[in-house]
C-alpha cells in the first residue's frame, strides 16, 4: 500500500492508499459520513460508509473535530460531481493530533479576525490557492530569467543610503552608524550587471509609507532585473515577455487554484498576447484631461488615474517617459527633452495599477553626480555607484516588479494583503 498526496490521486484510481490529512469540515447522512480533507497539496472528500467499515471507525468519523490530523486509508475513486474529480472511500482512520474549538469555523468571519488568525487562515482554501499561485510565479520567474541568460544576484537588505530618498525608510543602528532596511536592490544589481551582463535580484524590500490602500504593504518582495548593453525599448520587450510568461504558467499549472478564487481564465489569456500597448506620459495626460480628470502636466498618477488609463486597453499598458521632477535621480535623461527621463511604468488592467517601474539608467558621471546632489543626497554614500560610470560605463536598463501587486492582479484578489503569507501593514505586525 502506497502513501500518496491528494494531488496525485488521479494516478491511483481504484488503488488502496494511505494519506496524511487534516479535517476541514464534515457532515453525516444516515449511514454515510462525508469528510472534507486536505493535506497541503489539495482538498478532496473522504467517504465513510457504515456497512463497509468497523463500527468503531464509523463512530470515530462522526466525532472528528475540525482540523484534527489523521492518517486515512482507503481506495481512490473518480468523483465527477466535485471540481477535483476524485475522492477516497475511507476504510481506516488513525488520529494523529486532536483539535478542539478551532477558531476559524465554516461560517463567515471578518477581515481583522482572519488576519489575527493568519497562521491558521493559511490552511483554508482561498489563501491556500493564493499561495499556490505565488509559488508558481516565483518558480516561473527563476525559469524565465535562467532561460534568458540572467544570473541571480542577492542585494543587501541593510544599506547605508537610500536609492529613492529617505522619507519612507526604516532606520536602524549599524554599530556606530546609521543604516536602513532596503527599499530596492536596484543599485547593487547595476553593479552586478557590469560584472555579469544580465542579473536579477529577488528579495524583501521595505517602505515606511503610512499608507492604508489596498495596493500597499510595508514589507514586500521585489524582482529587479538589470541588463548591460541594453536600451529601454529592449527592456520593455523583456518586461512584456516576462509578464506574459508568468500569466501563461499560472494558467497552465494553477487551474484548480484559479477556479477556487473564481478567476476568469479567458480574461487572463488576453494578457499573454504581445506586444502590450504603449503611450507616452504626454498622451496619458491629454487622455485624462479629455475625460474630465483634474490633472496638470508634471504630476504623478494616483490610483484613479492609473485605473482609468489601464481601462482604455484590454492588456497591460506601458506609460513612457515621465517628468524628470517626479522620478528618481538615476534615470537617463531624454536625448531631445530636458523635462522628461527615459522610463516606463506598466499599468495592469482591472484597476490594479502599476506593477512594474523601469528605466534606462543614467550613464554620464557628471550628470549623475549633479542629480545626486540636487536630490539632497550625500555623494560620498554613492561613490561606489558613481564608480560604475567611471570604469567602462555602458548603456543599461532595468526594472522592478512588486511580486504581491502582480499576484493580486493575476489572481483577481481585492487586496494585496492576500498575496503574502504574513502581511505587514500600517497597523499589523502580528502574527
């Protein structure tokens, strides 16, 4: 008799197997007990038929409490009535760990209650589906960049300076000096690109913004590729290929999870069609003004503006070349305009906003030094970064994707907190 996982039930139809499971729910109907079971890989039903088991086993099945862990032994059958397609006719039950008064019952619970019990809520079907999709996106990320000749590089989490200003940094002491939790791995990835041509970083980043919107987390994960000898247009092609690749892999490998979340796969399929549309910041401002948005050239877009712009297209849309004044110091100036830089934000459809920010990077030493000074930053802290422009500087481009924002969009969830196992929010650092 083989020990299997639920996800592999399809390979063991009409075979007797043993599975380690937890009970999520149950009901009895006279001489049959229906057990809703999970094992971490999938959810399915166990059927206990009174006439086919010992009296002790049947009574045990009826008395089991929610989240009791156990071994079940029985025969796998096809079950065309369930979305999973298979069930187990249970012959034996061996309780491993009892559970009493499990706080998350099958009834409705409020968001705060579920967040307070996130360590248990992860066991439920919707967060389980979301984490399954998260895992697939991470797997596909490594696969995509490995297949495209990138090297994975780890940027430090503790830094002595801020890549994008000091207003939203977490400060800490580093022995006898100040340090900060990283906002981005980008600057270090640029150094990596000068050594290895194409690199990507993937790690946690921290923003001390006092924001409560559905798009913001205090701690989140970023994927940040950097590419030497590459201009912005080539970078945009990599970006759209990467997004389409992620979406296609979720479609291919997470069908059950998407169904659990109620995500329309036909909608997702539209996002695999390339190329994505592109509009300039100037065109975006003109479009917004024509539709009664009170915006002037030079402002950054908020959620309403991003949502409207994305709604004009069936796919993610690149907005190109934002004003220099609202973008970080490291972006390359436009060759024919003083007021904009060579950059792009990728806006996701369906109201999810920016999921990628990227640019061609400034390569001129004197220009970059001037921008660092104008930003009120200490050039000494950035001397190593400036060195990259002294010793064989080349055109290079890069971008950053916020993993949780992208996941929220792909999965069709309402709030970014659903896309990370233990969200850190303005009012939440527990559990």
